[in-house]
């Protein structure tokens, strides 16, 4: 038999009783969607991801397939039909004759893949290094943190440029460069959280029970370090996407055959003053919406996951 929830004189369920009946996940979702700006950013980000994943079935042209590209369609303004009349270039075409709608959707795939994959690898690497250094303590912790400080003292774009100059162009090279740039942020974040968690009673109790060091670190300390890691991951994903776009814009990132958003913006930069604004403008808008939506989601996640910042 279920216990009746406390109600007020009008028969409504009291807010405290309603909050107590919510699961942690329901409370998290409720707190997140209380902010309409963050909710709109999450919906926009989800829509961009869905468009990127479904690009092969939504767009009229594969920008990677040279057989589908006609040089006669180069630099066409928005709304112009293709030379074959098969479809309309609603956002125009670039200098190579690629349909910009198709190129932007495929470019989103590459930009999101680079940002997410590099973020996951960097988070795993940084979290492992930060946890190991914190638990080891002493000279090992000091040495690791000095390496982290040295890494963070250099501008990210400078380190990425040096690595790309050595490794060359390509998606895998970009991911390696971004992981090298980002892992230190995760290591420092985990180290700060692990220092706080390591002084708590549940860790001392786990040691008294004779649990192994690996179990204490990965089963007890690491789960409590995840909230700040998630926030840093969202911010660093946006940073990785913008950094990849910067490298591609400078011509040292992805090759022309793999048009990420940065490559598309770079392709139209030389035509900006000649009135052909759409070649850079629309990819720039797509890049802006992606980065802003990720940053807004990450900023609100920080507020929701940190009880000290909750209203």
C-alpha cells in the first residue's frame, strides 16, 4: 500500500514532498530546463548533431565526390538552380562548385567528430594522469603537475601549429594535436576534485575495509569527480571545434578534399570584398551556432551540477 503524499489544505502536493519524490535524474532534468536559454541551446545543439549525422540522406550532393561537382556551378548566389536543374543551391555554392548546404552539413560532421573524439580521448588521458598523480602524491604528483603547468603556459594555437607542422594534415593528425593541447585541463580539474574527495570519510572507510587502490580510485573517487569533468568536457569540445576551424582557416588543418567548417570559411574569404559573401558567411553562422550552443549548455551544466551555485 502506497503512502499518501503530504498535501496543503487545498489538496495540492507540497513542493518539498514533490521534490523528495523525484529521482536524481528527474531533478537534474527539471533544474536544467528551468533556464529557457539553456534549454533552447540544448535543442539547437541536438538539431545540429541530428543534421550532421543524417547529412547523407538530407543533402542533394556529396561534397567529397568529385563526380557530383560541376565547376560551372562555382560561386553561384543563394537560390540559384544547378546547371543540371536537378536541385536548387539554396545557400549558393563555393569556388569549387560545391553546394553550400551539403558542404555545411558534411563540415559539421567533421567538426563535431574532431571536437568530440579529441575531447573523449583527452578526458580519459587527463583523468587517468590526474587521478594517478593525486593518489600517488609526493614527488610524482609534483612532477606531473609541473608538466601540466608547463603545458598550460603555452598558447593552445601555438602548440597545435607546431604539432601540425610535424605531423602534417589530416583528421587523425588534428585529433592528436587537440588531445595534446587539451589533456592538461582535464588532469588539473581531476586533481583538484580528487584532492577534496580524498580527504572525505568514505575514502578513509574504504581504506579501512582493505579495498585495493584501483577500486578506491576508479569506483569511489572518480565518480565524484565526474560533474566538473563533464563541464570541462563541454567547454573543451567547443574550444576544440574552434581551434580546428582556426587551423583549417590558416591552411594547416584539414585538406581541401575534406571541407570542415574552417575550410569552407577559408575558401570564401578571398571573395568577401567582391560581393560573394555567402561562401564564408553561412559556414561561419553554422560554426558560431555550434560553438555558442555548446558553451551555453556547458555553462548551465556547471550551475546545475554545482550545488553551491544553485539558487
